[in-house]
C-alpha cells in the first residue's frame, strides 16, 4: 500500500518537526448514537486519540475543526446539499447542543465547551496548550477560515489530517491543504470513509497516507 515512506519528492515528503494535526468534524452527533452517525467514525476514535496524544506530547499544534448548523443564521448555513435538511429542523450539530461538542475522548483535560460566538466570528478557540477548536462554514477547512494563517504563524509546513468523513469534509480539506501548498499526510486508519480506492486518488496530488502508529513513530523520531 502506498504510504508516506514511498515519497521521494522533496517538495511533498512530510516534515514531522513542523507538523500539525487537523481533526475534521469529530463531533458527538456524528458518532454512534448521535443525530447523524457516520459509519466507522466511533470505531476510529482510538486511532484519533493515539494521534492527539502523540501531537500533544511532541508539542505540535492540534486543530479540531467543527461544523455548526443553524437554518436561521446566515453565517451557520450549511453547504447547499444539507440546507433543506437543516431548514426542516434536523437536530444536527446545532450551536450549543451536546451533539455539536467534540468527542470527549479527543479533548484535553479541563477543556471548555465550544464557544459558538467566538467560533462564528472566525477566531480559533483555545482548548488546551497548543490545541484549538475552529469553525468551518464549508466542506473545506481552508475556505473562509483563518486556518492557513494560523498554521503558517506556527511554523507549520506539514498537515496531518484525520477525522470524519473522508468523501466529504476531509477530502475537501485535503485539497484545500494542497492548494495552500502544505505538505499533507492522511492518517488512513483514523479517518472514517477512507478506502483503498479513495486514498489512491490522492497520489496525483502528491498526498501520501500512513497508519497512525507510523505517524506516532515518526513524531517520536523512531521512523
């Protein structure tokens, strides 16, 4: 299977000393038992947690990207394919709801609930040391957000992407990272909806993938 260890292009090989972890939409409504459970997301929480703990230990930035839907708020209108569902009152990641919160397993100790007003204003919300929540209004985490500027100000060259659900927001964010000239690595076993075919599509972008254990080893300098 193609992985980051196969990358020889000096422009795309991950630079783990300058990496950040970006977790996409790992919110309670998308987990088993939530308002809109996404198959495989709960199963991959252990791998996501492994990555979060490794990035914390390494002192690298972590960004938890979230969706917030409110049919009465222009800033929180979802992408066109979901607007009818939200306008009809579907209780999916509604601001302030328990289901909109980040999966407990991934949060640092003592982290606050999501601050809807702060996030909607475009600011990143601190959750812990070097760890933040960020609201994205569209599939791509780089569209109409300050993610690019935040990562560059932190000296990040490489983005590791995990979360929920590969065909939608993660894939769009992978393209967004590539468009913004970040070296990008997908954590294949820490992202729901990832298949061999879907991961193979990324080869044309110069985006490799790896297992979470491989990424953790690289962060520790073991690989």
